[in-house]
């Protein structure tokens, strides 16, 4: 697999004079130059990419971000926006130039309880956004495994997904307004808290999901929702994938929008978690090929969620789409069930090399995809172990491939491109996407060119040239 980017416009070396001017803007607290202190900013979580940069700057205000970008634009110096460094496609790995960390842009500017909105700066950690919403008797529903360290600006720049997309949507659907510093240093103040605003193009959508290639998100107006006051969690064993889809339809019919999460877990993932995650145990007395972890929530304390859940599960037993089920009897038991689901990527690390695929399909085609893709990769590399899990309710499957037992991890990971191509071809042939919630970054640039139409690629390139003509924003990513 390729681990370095091609040289691009906007990667000129920063002169000492330019660096000194930038340092004067952010001050000593906002400046990192020592080689050992730069290391945490140069690699991504999986260890697939290692980059380089001249310095890390940590502006403390939007005005400082704007001045840094103005100076970099004048000098043609690349700028790589950096949040919590939890991305999975190399989107935050620098290829020269400077890294612009949002860590000091960490204020919650305002909470409007009546309007159900919160205005936050880009460097606020997602868990702190959630806690602030909770303190205002509301919910900010974006939730993912890295929420204790990822930052909201990065979540928005990558259009993060997570476990609540089924009910609340991706990150881009949780935003009403943005403040963005453009590549030339100008500030676009789009911090509108309006749910209806038909005044031309919706500019914020250009930057949501743009992975820092069009500008730097410095603040956002987020939507808040009614806080859940009743909740039910169940882990359901199902005999096959078609039964899992059937169960989704039944639960959805019975509970409507109370169904906030519907996650798929294979038997292999349960075995990995039991073997490697302390305190994790199999809640069933007998093994089953597939499991579904689901949650119902409601803002009403007395909502009969348990009745709706048990009725749907009872119907499922009757027709054979449910083999067994555990309904959490306490919040502690519910958290234990969710902990197993969230621990799958960590458990996989103990089984050697893992090749990750992040695909999405129409829900009706997920069983066919998993069956076809599993057969194809097993034929391509005998002994490979398919661990397909994820957000079944919204069609997003993490089709992860653990190495054959005893195989050298380096030799296995050298198969990444070949195996990913097999999986992505099948997803595309079923009207799916090769990138569901992880994005493009550096890892999937070639796939973008392969699966997007020439019209789409040309439109994306025109946007890039228009907003970032000097090519300084996160060069080598996406396009």
C-alpha cells in the first residue's frame, strides 16, 4: 500500500522569516518546533502513514488562524489542519509545511436552550460538547469510539458518523452554521442558528466533509435535541443476515424513530472480544453466527419502549428471525453490551494485521454484499478471517479482514490494495460506496478517482481550484 503523497502545489518550504512572523502571531504557547515534540502530529492512529512538517502552530482565536493562513498563502506554505488525530485514512498527516492545531480553540461560546443550539469552537473535544449539552438538559447525538479525544472541528471536517446516524444523521446534518477561515486568510462568518434559510447556496456544506482541503473550520452552530429519559438496549442473536434485516424492519415498524441504533456483530468479533478485552463475556450459553445490538430511546419517561421491544422480539421468535435475545435489565448491563461492540477494533489488534474497509450499501443489499465479499476475499487469500460489523441500520459496514493465523503481519498488510479493490468493486456493483464514514484522506484517493464519475471529479477539482488556487490546504488529501 502507498504511504506517501505526491508533491503538490502549496508545499514550498517555509523561510525562517515567514516562520518568525507566524510565531509572532501565535506566541510561544502556540508554537512547537522541537523535533521530538512534533512526532505526535506526524502519524495517524493505525501507523500506516508518517509525515513531516516544519512546525506546529496552535492559534488561540479565529483572528490568529486568519493571520496564519494569510501569511502561508503569501509564501505558498502548506497548511494541514489538525484536530484530535483520530482519523483513519491519513487525512491529518502533513506532507511538509506547517500543522495548524485547533487544540486552543476550545471555548463553548453560547448555548441557546430555547433555540436548541450550541455554538462551539473547533477544538472542543466531542465528549465535552456532549457534556455541555447534557448540562443544558439536552442531547448532542454525535457519538463514536474516539469521542474522548476527537475534536468537533475534525468531526465536522470529516462528516463523522457513529452509532446514532440512524436517528439523527451524520455530522453534516447536525450543523446549522459555520465559521471558516478561507485559504487566503479571509473569515467567512456563517454562524447562523436558523433552521430555515433559503438565501442562495448552502456554503457550509462545502466545508463539511472537505477534510481540511478548502479551509479551516473554526466554530460551528450545532443542533441540540431532547434528552432521552427512557432507554432500552438488547443484544439479539439471529440465524443469518437476512434475518437481521428482517428484524430491523420489525423493530422499526414497532418503535419508529425511537430506534436510535442498530449494530451488526459477527460471531468472530464476539470471540475476539472475549479473548482480548478484560471483563468481556459472551451473554449467551450457545454460539450464534450473527448478533444485533439495538437501542430504543425516548424523551418521555413513561414511554412503553420495553413493551414495543418485547413484542417485536416475540414476533421475531415466532417467525424464526430471532434465535435468542438478552434485554438489558439495568444501565450497567446496557453499558457492558455496548462496550463489547465498541471494543471490536481494539480486540482485532491482538489478532495481527487487519485490513479495514468502510463501505455503505442500501440496507436491503447488505446481506448479498457480505456474502459475496466474504467469498471473494476468502478465495483470494485462504485463511483470511472476515470480521464484518458496524452500523447495519444505516447500511454502513466495517468489512475488516484479520490476517490468516500464523501469517507475517507485514506480508499480510502488503495485500491491502488488492483486497480492498476486491471489496470496493463488489460494493460499487451493488450501488454502494467504498467510503461510508471514514472519508478519503490519503488512503483512498485512488479509489475516489476509480469510482467517482469524471463529472464529479471535475466539479470537485473546480471547487478546489476556486477556493484554494495556491493549493496550500492539506495538499495530497482527497484529490
